[in-house]
C-alpha cells in the first residue's frame, strides 16, 4: 500500500506507536505530509461506522414516503400529482425489497394511468372548444348539445385541472347565448300560436255570423 493510501487507514498512527514502543523497526514512510492525499482514488474517506445511521435514515425516509403515497392514493385524481407519482414509482422500483411493495407499486401505476387519462380528457376538451365552438359569436341552438357536454365534463374535473381548460368562460357565455336564443324562439312560437289561434277564432266567428245572417234572411223571405 502506498504512503498516500496508508494515510486513510484507521489507527495506523496507533499501530506505528505500538511498534515504536516495542522496539520494532518501522520502515514505512512518514505519512503526516500525505494525510488526505490519494494518488489513485478521489481522496474520499469512508466512515464504516456510519452505515447503521444511514440505514436508519433510509428506513425513516421509506416510512415517510409510504405515508405520502397512501395519501396520494386517497385523493381525487388530479394532474397536479403526476410528477410526484412518477417519482415514487421510480423510487419503489429501485428498492431491493421491490417484491414486498408490488401492491403499492401497482396502485401507483394505476394512478399514473388514471392521471394520464385525465390529461387526455383536458386536451380533448380544449380541442372541442377550439374546433367546434369557436368563433363564439356564431353559436346557435344547434350547438347546444356540444356546449352542454363541455359544461358537464368540465364540472367533473377538480379545481386544479379546471384551470387547464382554455376558454371556459366563453363556453359559459355561449350557454347563456343559446338559452336566450331558445327563449326568444319559444316566445316567437308562443306568439305565433296565439296569432294563429286568434285568426282561426275570427274566421270561425265570421263564418258563423255569415251563416246566421243567411239563415235570418231565409226566414224573412218565408214570412
């Protein structure tokens, strides 16, 4: 072992002192000038007594993460948690005891797929609004089914994901516009029905009066 490597050996100084007291010849080079130097490695000193502490920290880290994972699984599906879910999947896959976490890993992978479906739903909503409803000034009652479908799907999203839907305020205005158009149409239909009813009534009355006059005239002739 070179002198620079020996500078990292624990208790080397103690061993050298014992050899000196025992009158044993120490042919090793004086290493004080080489402390913390390493010709081969990167000079990092490894403390073997820290392994137990590291394992304890790892155990605590795993317990905290598992608790967080259970909280994620209990929450509503949201794209807000996607990065965190993927990160936990990677960490679980790297654990040596992976087989003991298969159920947890499967739950996370299912959650990841559900979040991806949620993201796709948001993208489809944005495409529907852009391709089928714009420009909003051309909205008509014929678009009512599409508008109501967008409103229903939007309400099914959580607050965080709703913010990803573009132009939703315009969709609400379109729904109001359609309702107003429908109301105007219903009023027009109602007025039309009243006008037609009155026209029919007037015609009936006119014919009735005409018939009555004719009958009265026939009575006068007979007399």
